[in-house]
């Protein structure tokens, strides 16, 4: 699940809160997987459409703007797909 939490005694409360936040996100991803995947997909589409609009505003033809946007967001899409398969 990750590295064990290491905290100094004075920072213990902050460490516990951070650990609980991570646990909540992991539980959400596990139990609400479809919703999380849908939200990630919507987020990716939003950024893809914004990148396409930037390309069009820069004077690229529509097909080139789409290709440039996909190329610029390719690593993000690949990471999202990898994360989705880790939950399965």
C-alpha cells in the first residue's frame, strides 16, 4: 500500500490526518471505482478539448489540433489507464 508513515512526535497529528486522507482516497477508489473512472475520464476529456481549442486558436487545422492535443496528453492518458488497471 505504500511506504510506512514515519513521523516525529510533534508532527504526529498532521501525519495521522495525512494517513487518514490517503486511506479515504484509496477506499473511495476501491469501492466507487466506476465513479472514479468516470470522473477521471471526464477530467481527461475536458483537458483534451481545451488543448484542441488551443491548437485551433493557434491556427492549426482541426485534425492537426486533435493530433497535437493527443500527443501532448498522451502520457496522462497512459497513466490514467495504468491506474485503472491497478484497481481491478
